[in-house]
């Protein structure tokens, strides 16, 4: 699986063959077939191993008793660092995600389950923010977790081009929590984004959602 990652340094998925993998790993094809059904299964399991590592990162390295803002920043920094450090695996995961759009049946179900575990780990952190009143309660934490992870994925890929500087991950967390509208004092707080009226939102039980908090 590490050999597969290395091969993605300069190649696309369709350019990597099983012969390339066994040469890189210095094993025979029989060894590969002992653990994987075929090349697709090898690539699939390598990609989902990334979900497993991110799940472990979010559940074991984020302090459970710390305030929400600190937990969120540690989680965001950890995910972003992993995605940038393991660029080849990141590319494979995104390639397999695109392939799953066309897959059906057991393969897609396995992929979704592995991804759901990772998203649920991030959602668990966000639930702490809901309890503290820092995260809105009218959107399911699972959905918010998917959005945040998507933002971090984009940052890991395009951070340098976005020019947000060395504290870009903190900026992602800040935008996630507070939105992309102007900071207090730079524009009328009543206007916000044109056409968007947060005071009209309601939760499922008819109450207004908790006002998002700040990371500071």
C-alpha cells in the first residue's frame, strides 16, 4: 500500500499497473493476491486506509476535555497536516471518491461506511461546539463535518495558491465558525450577506438557532 502511494507521486490512477506496484514493493504478484483481489481492490483499500488514519487522528489526538475552540483548531491542523504530508494518498482518495460516483452495490457501500466513520469523528467534535453555543444547532453535525472536511481538503490542495499565509488553517476554522461576511465594525451587522437573513432561520422545533460563537 505504501508502494502504491509512492507511485502516485508522478502518475495518474490509470497509468499505474500491478506490475509497477510489485516492482516498487519488491514482492511477487502472489503476495499481492494473498491480500487483495485485484488492482482495484488494492487501490480501494489503500484509499480507505486514509479514512482510517484520519478517524484515528480525530478520535485519539484531539483532547476530549479541552474547550471546543481548542479542539476544533487541533482537529483542523491535524487533518490539514495529514492531507499535505500524504499528498499521494490524498490524490488517490480523491480519485477513488470520483470513481465511487459511478460504482454501485457492495463496493460503494463499503466506501461510504469508511468515509462515514471519519465524518462522524469530526461531527463528534462539532457536537461539543453545539453544546457550548459556538456552533449552530439547526444543521446536523454530520453535514457540518462534511462541509468542514471539504474546506480542509481544498485548503490542502490549493492553500499556496490561495495565499492565506502560514495561518491558513486557522482561517479555514474561523470562516467555518463565523462565515465569510465582514468582521464586526467593517460593515453594518444588520445587513450581513445580501439576501441572507439569519434571523429568519428556525430549528425543527420552531426556535431560533444558537448564535455562532467565535474562536477567540
